[in-house]
C-alpha cells in the first residue's frame, strides 16, 4: 500500500476499527455474563452457607463471616436475656443491631423461614431466620464477602480483557493490511492498464477521425451520398469512442482531492456552460446557468470540479427535451450544484444505482455509463455528496463544503 492510495489505507483503518468495536462488544458481553454467573453462584453459596449454619445448635461454631443467633423460647424475642428460660444467644463479635427480632417473632408465630437483605452500620447483610423445634435460629452473612470477590474477579477480567483486546486490535490491523494489499495491487494494476490502453488508443482514434474528416471535405462532391454519410458516421463514432476512452481514463484514475486550491464554482460552471453551449444548440437545447451571483468557493482540484460539471451537463444534454439549467446555490456552509433538464428523467430501476459505473438508461452504445460514476467519485474526493432530487425527475444535485476562508 503506497501513499498514492490513501483510500485503501482508510479502508484498512476502518476494518481495524470495526473489528476492534466488535471485539470490544463481545468482550463486554462475555465479561458481563461471567460476572452475572459468578454473582448467581456466590449467592447460591451464601444461601447454602446460611442453610447449613441454620442447622447448628450453637452460635459459636459458625464459619467465618457468618453470625448465628439462637432464640431459645418465645420470650427471648422480646427480653434479649442471656440466661434462664427464654434466652437469646448472640455470637462473639456480632455487630450491634444485627439481631432481627421482628423476623424471629414472625417465625415463632408460625411463619415460613424469613430471608431478608439488611443494612446495618453501613454494611450489607443477608439474614435467614428459621425454626428448629422450640428454637429459632437466625443466621446472618456479610454481603461484602461476595462483593469483594466480585470486585477482584471484575478487576482480573478487565485486565485480561484489555490485554486480549489490544492483541486482537493489533492482529486485526495486520490482517486488514494483508487483506487490503492484494486489492490495492489489483486496483493499481487496473488503473495502469486502463490508462495505458486509453493513451495507446487515443492516437489511432484521433488519426482515424482526422482522416475521415479530410476525406469528407476533400471528396464530398466526388463520392456518392451514402459514402459521405458513412464518413460522417465514422467521424461521429470515432469521437464517441474518444469520449468513452476519456471517461475510462478519469474513472480509472480520477483527479484526487489532494489539491487544496480555492475554486469558484460560479466561474467553473460558467466556463463549462459556455464550452458546452454549442453542443447543446446542435441538439436544439437551450443551456443556461442560474442561481447565486456571489462567489461559491470550495477547496480542491479545479480541473476535477470542471470535469464534474462537464459530466453533469453532458448527461443532461443527452437526455433533455429542450432545456438544461445549471443552478448554483449557497445553503449555509454548503455549495449546491444542481443540473436540471426537461427530459424523461431517471427510470425508477435506474435511480438506485445511477452513480455506479457503466449504468445507463440508453439502449444505444453512444453512452459509456461512466459520467455519473465520475461525478460521484470526484464528489466523494471533495468530501461532498451527490443525489438525484426526488422532487424533480431529471435533477442531479451535488453538495460540496464551502471554503472557510472564502
């Protein structure tokens, strides 16, 4: 890939960015699923620990991080005494306020086991209160056990995911460049071939056209009328082939927008209209320019923009009935070049791909189908857009950003 092919470099960068975005999305989904599954698993472990701890007979042998409070007799719910009938046994180190007497009262009254999420002294706890014979066992697990494990897992996953994403992006960049390189070489070869073929064919075609014109002028009175007509057709055909070769040459290697010269679209359009007026008049078509009278300056290649206007006008003349109008308008920070004709307009099956190469609505062979494709390519290289106006059946509009220092 060479500096002369920046569009391929941009394509490689776009592939890399798209792949990186896809990988990042997949990593987020996978990491999210892992964390959710881990949270569900840890909650299940906590529930199991709570159930197992609730089977204990004493508050002093519970696993680390789990507090077991035993209510022995209904009076213990309200009295909180530590000896005699109706005692409540609280394990050593249990935070104050952790005993849930309301849950114990409900269980003593015959309710099913009560499981609650509680916050005491700014810390989260899960409490399970259940009845065992004449006793009520209340088991409380610290929520931070799971939270700390979840945070550690998330930290490790983020580090691993970031490293994996970096490697994936680097690999994607290398693979994208390798995938684009054959395309770049094929495109460069295609452009070289078309350019060479166009240049090689131009000379004999020019000689053919010149000789046909000389024969027509020198021997018009000496040859039959049908021979003179055939010579005229030969001249027209050679000119048609020359135009097609010109279009192929531009399509194969159009003038890029690397030039950053100020170009006045008004002056460019006026020059094109003046140059094309004789051709339009030969077909009985009036060609005019309307719209803004002030300067509409864009930055880019003057030759390419002149070629754009010429292609638009030539296409309109080929399809017009009696009139073609080139309209220049300034809309905010955008210059709009619209070419209208009063012909039949674009067929519905042509509109969707009118700017693709070799697409033409004419059944004859007098059109290469490259004119609007060249317009689209030059427009793209100047950071603009082109479309067929839906409110006018035969209008093509090109939008180009105005120069900021006009």
